[in-house]
């Protein structure tokens, strides 16, 4: 799961950091993910509503990296860009995660990055005196 998504969990859960490497770093999620294992309740936090999506072996599932909350380790994933290189480097937009295999991906209905991108131009500029 994304490191900012963990809210709480039962005492029988083991929550630890896991090195995500370049895939998670370039996907905008940092170098580390959280890994939860064991049994018991797990509470996740998100920006917006959380939707569970079942991914099947038949075809890959592609999602914007800013909407991923968590996923089962039974899924393989890669990060790729969908726009031009200039727009990806300039804005960080255009990166998607492609999941393959069989398992569940939990998505958030909103993206904090999209909110910031919308708010930034709306903010008044400060003038120096």
C-alpha cells in the first residue's frame, strides 16, 4: 500500500516497509511501500472514496499512479508514461501503472496531485514590499 494510506490495523497484522525501487519512485510514490501481512482488520486512508477492482489474468489493468491506494502482492506492475516525454517531466502527469496477474487493486476516487494542480493557478501571488 502507499505509505500515506495506512490508518490502523489489528494486532495480528505485521506492517513493514518494502523497497519499491524505481517503479514506485518514478510512479510518484517514493522509494518505499508498506506491506501488510497476517489476519485481522486493516483500515486504509485515501483522498476520496476507495473502490476495490478485481484484476483478472486475461488482460492488464491500467490506472493513473495518483489513484492507487493498495494492491495485492499477487499482481505484477510496471510504471510507464502515456503522454509525451516533455509533459511527463514537466508536470509528472502522464504516468500510469499497469497491473498484470490476478488480484485486487484498491483505488481512490480523487487525486491529491490533481487538486494541487488545479489550486496552484488559483492562488494569489505575493508581491514584495
